[in-house]
C-alpha cells in the first residue's frame, strides 16, 4: 500500500499537466516508506493484541539501519503530528 502511494505520487507528478505546471515530486522513496510504516505502526498499536504479528514486522522494518537518518530528520514533525491526533481522538 505504501509503495503504491509513492508510485501514484510520482506518476501524478510526471504527467503532462503536472510537467506543464512545473510540478515535481522530490520526496525520496525511503522517507515515504518510513512515514508509511510508522503511521501503520502508530494506528495498529492501539490494539496490540489483535495485530501482534503485524506490529512485530513493522517494528523490525522501523529498526533497519537505512531508516536511522530519516527517523532523526522527521522526529519532531512526527511527534507534533501524534500530539494533534491524541488531542483530536477524545
């Protein structure tokens, strides 16, 4: 699902209309993958017993060395986003 979302973004940014308007997609695939994995992990963590196997896989993916730099770079934005979600989900 995450890969599809990234491919869709890239495809929409490279069509004729987007090119004519100066549109571009400069988000690296690794950043989109990490944000997607992290988002799924955050949502599914609300019911850890029901999604134990999926959560273990997501935790493994998040711990991969290729995502360390990304995690540090987007840490503040992710934290702020999670705080807003907590406030909204009363």
